[in-house]
């Protein structure tokens, strides 16, 4: 699973998150994710099935499975990018909205044999 560490200038600085962003008017969640990953990480992705949802009073976070189709990962806005296995998820300092998704992600990774 790919995790991104927020830069020091972002809201919730240096916390880890699942990459993505806001849905713009007229976009589906999948289209928004593909656009955001291209803008933020320089990769074109094929968005797969949803994995889970986390809600806070301020936002709704939807997590999807993705496959990189082209490009090379580049952290344009984030301080760091890291591929994680199921056993590594809890070792990072996550943004609060992402924390409820960790169990779901660990389960998906474990079922997939811990592969990235």
C-alpha cells in the first residue's frame, strides 16, 4: 500500500495519509482520485474497487485499490512516499481521518499475501 507523508507546510504536517484529494464538481470519486494522483504523484492509474470509507465531521475519505498504468512516482506535494506491507501500517503517525482505514487495508494486504 502506498502511503504519503504530508509536508511540513500542509494541514496536519508530517502525518501520513493515503494519497488522493478533493472531488471537484461533476467528478466521480474514481475520476477525482485518478486526477489527484496524476497531479500530486505524476502517475496515471487504473482505479479499482473501493476498499473502505472513513468519515469525520469535516470530510469523507474513500479508499480505492489502484494500479499504476504509467509514470514514475514523484512526491510533488508530500515530504515522502513509502510502500508498506500489512505489518508496517501501524508504525507510522497517521492523519486522524486515515486511521479508521488501517484495519481494512491490513486485511486487504494480508489476503493478497502482503504484496504491494
